C-alpha cells in the first residue's frame, strides 16, 4: 500500500463547484423574481406560509418539542460524556469567548429589536384575556420567554451538535451534508450531499440578506428618531455598505482576530446597557419580576409547548409562535454550523449547558428587564402614547423606550453602536459559513474567496431594498423551514443512533494499557527504566520510524493475505505521527496511530538523569490514538512484536464492536 502525506494548502480558490454555482443560480433567480414582481412574489410566499400555519402548525409544535426533548436527553444522559472531537481534544476557545461568539451570531440582534417591542405588543394584544391588565402583563412576559427561551436555543443546539460530532469525531466535512451520514453513508459526497449544502447556502443568503436589510431599516429609524435624518432607501443602502465593509474587514482578519473580538466587544456593551436599564428603573421590582417570570415560564413550559389554541382558535398563534419556530428553523443551518465551528473539544453535556442554558438565561434576563420596564411605562405610569408608538413602528421601540431613562441620548448612541456591531458579527459569521458550505467545510480558503461572500450578501440586500422584495424573500426563507424540519428529524434519529454506537464501543473496550510481557527475570527492571525515562521529541520520532512504522507495515502485510485494504500513514516528520487505517467498506474503519505528544514532568523531586531534552519541565510520549481519540498510554520502548500485539488487541476489539452492532 502507498503511504499518505498531508495535503498542502490550496493557493487558489477552493470551491465545491456543484454547491457554489447552483446556489448562486438559485439565489439569483429568487432575487430576480422578487425584484421584478415583489408584490406577486410576496403574495405567493405569504399564501404558502399561511397554508403552513393552517395545516401544519401542529407539526411545527411537535418538531420543536421533539428537538427540545432530544437535546436535553443527549446532554444529560450518559451520552453527554462523549466529546465533540477525539477523546483527548480540548476546547479551542475560552468559555467567555465561546459564549460571546455564539450569542452574537445566534440571537444578539433579536434582543435589540424585540426586547421592548414584543412584551409590549403582547401586553396590548394578548392571545386571550383582556389587554392592558396586570394579568396581561404577566402573560406578555411569559409568552416572550417562551419564544426566546429553551426551544429556540435547542433548535440551534441540535444542528450544531450533529455537525460538530460528525465533523470533529468522524472527520467528515463541516457542512450540512454530514448530518445525513448515519442515514445515507458515503452518498453524502454525491448529488444528495450537494443538494443539502446548496439548500443551506440559499437559506443562509436569504436569511442574512433579509435580516441585514431590515436591520438597515431599524438603524435608519433609530438615527432618524434621534437626529431627524430622513428615512430613505439611499440612507439604508449606505448603512448596508458601511456594515458590510466592517464585516469584510472582520472576516479578512479571521475568526480569532475579527469575529471573536467583535463578539466580545458587543457582549461587553450588552452587559453595560442591561445593567444601565436595570439601575435606571425600579431595580428591586425588576429583579422580583424576573424571578417570578422565571417561575411562570418553567411552570407553563409543557402547556405552552403544546398549546395550539385548538379550543379557542386565534390568528395570534400563526403570527407569533409558528412564525418564530419557522424563523429559528430557517436560521439553524447558518447559526448551527457557526456554533459547531467554535465548539470543538467540548463534551456534549458541556455544550448543551453552555450553548443552550447559559445564553437562554441571559436572554430571559434581558427580556425581563427591558420588557417589564416597557410595560411599566404604560401600566403604572400611564404613557399610553409609548404603547401606540410601539404598535406603529417596532423598529424604533427600543429608542423610544430609552427616551424615558436618565441620560437617554448617551444610552441611545450606545444602542445604535450595538445594533451595528451585532449586524456586523451576524454578517461576517454568515459569510464565513457560506464560504465553508461552498468549500467542503474548509475555512482556510484565500481571503478573496471569503470576501466574495460579503459582496454577494451586499448585492442581494441592496437589490431587495431597491425593489421592496425584502418581505418576500424573508417569507420564502421561513417557509423553507418545513422541508428542512423533515430532514432534521431524520438527522436527529441518525445522530442518536451514532451516539449509542459510540457509547457501546467505549463501554465494551477494555484496553490493555500494560506493556505485553517480557519473558525474562529482569522484566521489572526494564519497566522501571522506561517509567523513569523522559525522552526528547527526537527520540520519540526515531522510535516511531525504527519500531512503530515497521510494526504497522508487518501488520498491513498480514492483512494483505486476507484481502483487507489498508493505508499506512507516515507523518512522523510533519505531524509527529505514524498510523494505519484499515478499510471496512461501509462500516467504521479501524484507525491506529502512535503520536508524539509533549507533557509536563509529573514529579518535581525526581532525578534528572532520565531527561534527554534541554527543557527538563517537558518530556514526550509515544501515545496510541484510535478513531475515538487518544487512549492515554505510552508505547515508547516497546519492541516490534509488542507493538504488533497491541495493534492486534485493538483491532480485535474493533471487530467485536462491528459484530455487535450489525444487528442494530
């Protein structure tokens, strides 16, 4: 068999041609139709959305309930111990940076737009009961919590979990097609996979472009409200271009230098604004309301999840809850893939807590502070005109609310800056996701290729602003949630099955981490010598070359006798590893690698005579890695026969595992 070498990075464009070109053609046709006939297109998609609400609202409710239950099960069952990556992997980002990025891309801008507007609108027009009463105030916050709580974040979380698991633990492309791997196997690399990724690209472009367009309207409305600048298409186009220039700069700087820093900045500003609103209002009362709102939300969680108002039909359900579920689902390919990109190395349990419960808690706190404050202006202070203004124009609800606070001008400027930065982080993360979807999951493509996607988003947004087609394309994006939800349910089933198989393999593996027996009377002395020996990196690589690789070659030659295919990997000089991959066709391949890994010296008071390197605080081990990650045992100093025995032991366990799951 031939050895494999690491592929060199591409210096030119690296694209998945079927996905790249077909998605651009589809988006171009959608934008063209929405531009030429915005009214007719809007009516068509609106009628389609109305049909979904009328005939499939029960299905949306069921899908979202299944997703929430599935995420909780995956996170808090024994499956939650599995890592999104090899067992030895560690998170790429700190918890604070991770939270800031997933929050900014996932929901930040929604808080700015709906934090005041939605609770006030529910208070003024509840689905049941009398408006503008104390009971209506309580119900308004409960409904807002319901729409912005666990359900929405669970939708993002399940997509991110599936993609991160298969990308980082099974080395599949970090694109939407990988979610279907348990169901169709290697067919994800064919036309079916291309169709799935094309759908994700189209949905992401539609979602980001329409959000950017409506965001320009909100920014324009806010600036107009504060400064008197006229509201017009020209101003909004200028806002879009300015926002996308900032997004392009962030994207060119990269994930760590651009998106991460902007997200951290925005989270800091969000905390300042939240604390400012809380201190400027009736602080103690707001905190009391928040605690009571949490209790009401949790006590009503099951009832509201399945409430379709079947015995008291109302149009409110379709205009709010079903609309939200469709919007969350339509955004989940984009946000889910971005969250997956930044979540490598975390356990499923840690992911669920950090990517669902923590942002959910912050979101509910935000909605409680802003929503209760807005309702109190009407209910207790009699500012009826404020409520009427919110109903007339949701885009300026936040800025009108801030006018009632001390230092309103300064706070409003801060709010506008936050809206702009939130849109920048959504746009640059969206462009990054589009680039990955159209490049087989790679994000190390040339800068010009990444910039191309910000240009496409800008052009689409401006075309829709000029034609008035934003509403039509937004409705089309939301309507796409229906077919996507069907595929997502199938992916959840496949993901659950894959996790159970993964757990079964971990449970049945009883690794022999002790060196195979040395048949002489001085065995214990040799073992002690190896234990107190602290090799250098050069020594480990020499051992890999002289002992490990020849042992793997002999094992491979024996496989040849049985007609079993395999590939040897010699990356000792480049990446410090040597290994073998045994091909099992449509079933899970067997992977055995010996990697050179550095470690801190375990004891401070030991003799330093065993050190080979210059730095006596570090030493190196030759560690075994399987497909599920590092196995935490060192084979340095083992003989060729002992290494072959270990490979055979691990391969035997792998074959037994495959036999145990064939009947599943």
